[in-house]
């Protein structure tokens, strides 16, 4: 879980203690072949990829709407370099924000010093909360199209 803690503040963890599951109100599903790895209370879920334990999907529900331009601002990713960021629409007409960065997470550094990872984040607001779906993989690893699609599927349940 340490590779993903850069987006979780202590205040958010305390405030979320009484919330339902991160996936209760959205259509988000991990891609086929990804297995549950970690749950932090009801608000953060992590899945590992089928080929590589350092490939993963993270899904979070934060209790308030975080401005999109603040997403990734308090990262603990070492030497984080933003590759791309843009506003986009998901689920038809739902506003969202995409952030892609390269950096060295603690997990990458402990496994292979100097290793960098590519972290793609989709953030959106639903019902007064911020939902974030992240796809993390070692830099240079081919993208999994199913994972890229999964992080864009943070739509409200009907």
C-alpha cells in the first residue's frame, strides 16, 4: 500500500472512518485478472495486476470535493514529474481530471533502487465526494488497455 499513500492524508483517513465502501455508489470495477490486495477501511481498495505485483489499481473515495488542480499536489512520489494533466469527460458528460506522472514510489525504491513508475490518475466528483482511480505500473511497462478503461469507469450507480 505504501506506493499509493501519497494521495491519502491523515485527516482524510479519520474523516472517512464512518463512510461506506469506496465502490458502493459507483460502477467502478477492477479489470479482469486483477486480485484484491489491500483494503484500508471502507474507503481505499487496491488490486494487483496478473503479471507483476508492482502493477496495480487503486480506488479511493474521499469525503469532500478536492479541487482538480490540487490532485497529486501532496505526493510522496520521489522526483515526481507530471507528464500530462487535463480536464476530460467520463461516463458521457461527467467532469473528471486526468493526471499522469512518473516518479519513484517507496515500494519501487525498496524493490529496485532507481526504478520509476508511471501513475495515471482519474479524479471525479460525485455526491459531494472525490473519487480517484489510479493505475500504477513500472515505467517502460506496456499499458494494460483494460486497466486504462477501468480507471475511467467511475460513474454513479443508477
